C-alpha cells in the first residue's frame, strides 16, 4: 500500500500532538496530584506521630488523647477516624468524622461509633470506596516499650476527583488539539507537498516520454532549488533527444538536397528561431556559398555569398557562433545582411578547419537576443549536422562518379564490341591483336574487313588523347570504315575520303593517326598507307627487320587535297615466316617507375626472340615483357597491337 507524503505528515503531526498531550497530562495532572497525595499521607503520618508523642507515661490518661483527637478532627476534614489502642489492643479513645461516613440516625452512642471505627480500621470499607480511603498506624512508645498505637484513617476522595477531572479535561483538550493539528497539518502539508506533487506528476510524465514538462517554482526554498534542477534536467533531456533524433534523421538519408532543408528546419526549431538560411560552399567555385531553401534543391532565394580570405578567417574564429550586430561593418557587407535593423545568429560550420557552410537564424518576434545556452546548443547541433552534410555531398560525388563509371563500363563494353570478336581465319596467315584502354574507354582502334574472297583490309588507328571523347571518335571512325571499305579498294583513296569526312566534323584540337592496308591473300602482297601513325614493322624469316614510315599526316589536320598529296601508298610482299607488326604509341611510349619508355628497340628485341612462334604466343610474350618493364606503373595511354604472320608452305 502506497502512503503519500501528505498522509505521513498528518500522521506524524497527530502522533506528536498526542505524545505532547499525554506528557502534559502526566506531568501537570497525574504527577501533581500524586505529589499532593504524598503530601497528605505525610501530613497524616505526622499527625499520627504527634498524637503518639503527646504523653509517654506508664499510667496514661486516655482522656487526654480523647480530648486532643476530638479537637484535631474539627480542623482536618480529610480524617475519617482516629483510634488509640493500648498495649493490649483495646480501644481507649476514638473519634469519627460523620461528614465522611454515612451513619444511620439510630447510631449515636460512643459504643456504636467505636464499633464502626474498629470495622473501618480492620478494612471493612465498601468496595467502591477502597480507592478513596487510606490508613496510617504509629506506635506509642516509651523507649523500647510499646504502650499502644495510634490508628488514623483518612480520605483521598478529593484528590481522586481532582485527578479524574484533570484527566477528563486533558482528554478534551487533547482531542481538540489533535483535531486542530490534523486540520493545520492538512493545510501545511498541502502547501508543502503541492510543489512536490507537481514535480512527481511531471516526473511521471517524463518517465512516459513527455519531455515538454516544466514546473514553475512557487517558493524560494529547497523545493524551489529542486524545481530548478528538474527543469534543467528536462531541458537537458530535450536537448539530448533533439540531438539523437537529429542524428537518426541525418543518418537516414544521404541525399544532399534533402539533408540541407532538414538541417535548417530542425536546428531552427531547436532554438526557437523565426526562420533560418543555410549556405553551402560551392565545390567548383572557391569562396562562393549558395543558399539551400527547399527539398527540391532550389537555390538563389538570396544572392550567393562571396567570401574572401579575411572573411573566411573571421568566420573560422567565430565557429561557436555570433550575433550579427556584434560583427564588424565589413563583415556585414560581405554577408549581405539585407535588413540592418534586424538581428540574428550566425553559426559557421567547419569541416577539418575548412569553412563548409553557414547557418543564419532569425530572431523571433519581440526577442532581442539568443541566450548563450541557445547559441551553444545551436553550435553543437551544427557541428553534428555539418558532418552529415559533408558525407552526403561526398556520397553524391561518389554516386556521380559511380554513375559515370557504370556508364563508362557500358561504353567500354560497347567499344569492345566495336572491335573484332575473333581473328580472321585465312589460309597461310595467322592474326592476333590486343587493345587495352588506359581508362575505361579509349581512342585506339583496330579492325579487319573482308573486301572480297582474296583481299582483307587491316586498319589500326589512334585518336589523340584518351577517355570518353576519344572513344566517341573511335566509334565514328568504325562506322565510316565499314561504309568506306565497301566502296573503295585503294587504301589511299579510302583514307582521303575518310579525311574529307572527318575534317568537316572533327574538333580542331583532335586528330587521328592511322595505318590502313589491303592484304592480297593469294599473292601475299600488302598495300598500305600511313596517316601520321607509328611505323609499320616488318620482320623477315632471317630476323631482318624494317620500320616502314611512308609519308602522310594525321587525319583531320588538313583538307582533302593537302592530305591526299602528302599521303604515299606502299606495297610489299609478305613471304613465309615473315611477321608484320602494327602498334600504337601507347605500346612504345609506356613508362616504368623511373619514367623510362619501353621504346621500339625493346619491342623489336622481344619480337626477334619470339620469331617463328604463332601470333598468339608472340603477342602474349610481348605483353608479359611490357608488364615486367612497367612493374605495376599504370599506363598513360591506350596500348594496341596487331600481328600478322605468314605461314605458307
């Protein structure tokens, strides 16, 4: 069973008053009357002793005693009887207070009174009167000789009546004071416990999750201090809940355009601001901060902030926040605070000592200042939010990079499909080729075209630069080559027409180098042209080699006639055991960690060592040699190579 503090206070007050009244009854009634009773008993004893010492003679005159006790009875209303006995216990003198004894009218003689005195002296008292009657006995002595005894009976009925009256009065007073104390304790306990009860109800509400509880102090005592402590506690819990909820909301989304308004709204509500603005640093423009106003990423409600180095340093030093009115005039000019009559709070948001964002909080109506606690709380929330904003921005960047990477992977797959999926199967010749882009996509290109039953077109090309733009031109060249090889058999004529088409459409900062030739399968002759490309390497059966570099400029650099006049067509025969190697500069210019190029000499040495092996093995040995040379260094350009071997018998 739960006993409230008020009930305990009332019970304690009642018990205390009861104890006080019981003590008063004892000390001022029972004890006082007991003292009076003892005084009377002592007085009666002295009277008996005085009677016993009246005459100490062998021959006593008992009439003297009779006269004395008769006179004494007249002055002591509490004495019931006095009886004097001789040494033989014979009653010699006696007196009886008829006022205290109810006697029959017929009893009037001394003898009858003597019998009554003897009966009283022997204890023959009515039962209801036992408590009101006392007796005292004193011997009459002469030295060691007992001559008789004095017996004296007296009444304490007045004392008993006073005691009963006093007890009854004290009981009435006790009841009155108990009732009064209960009423007073109810009033006092209500006043004392009401703040505690309010605190208790508020604590119960907090325990149920309602952190909006606030108790207004009614007094200026310890309970008021406890109330202030409770309010501080609930405010701390609210702040902690705001921090936890903000952390949960921030972690629930990585979308930057959603987090920006979320941070602005939550922090504004946390300190009771009228409104807030959030400015985020532009990633691509130094010192420019754009405002984020809504979840759809809308910006430019206010002009962007342009912060110079001095303003950035000032804001970094004020990372714990400052009121706008306290800022220097030049800072106000830079922050573009439009209404100088209004004040507000600025919270710089830093990431690793770098200014990432700015938060502006407008003052509510009729408030002139944010408290230090509100400013500190806003700065704490801002330090938590800025990490989420940075992570969201990084996530968006990574997501954009991932999107581009996926698109490049798709482009790489598409580009890979633009290359031959298998080598030509031609009697008397072996073919093998490899194209490794330096990035996801590249600008190198090789291909084979079956012109007719006896002729095979072979092309290798290198678009200047690398990456996505080069890959687009590579795909365009692929389409043009498919179209032109079906029309033109002459390599020079084909490249002239190809250059005419490219020159009209290509960016002037771009160009394409190319070798295109036609292999006559029946005769083994190879007719080719070189448009600014690397040399064509021919290795005969005796390991003699030739780097063929006929005249020609790259595609897209000059108009048709200039290009055609500079282009020279070369024809040679490929005999059994001979190898023809097409390659791009990404192979010979590949570098190791010391920036040393692989070069044509290393390529030639590797090919000479692999002479008379099939084309596939030769290509694999070249790539292994190149990998050993580079020792893990990333390629800076696309690597493409085409091998043509004659194995006619």
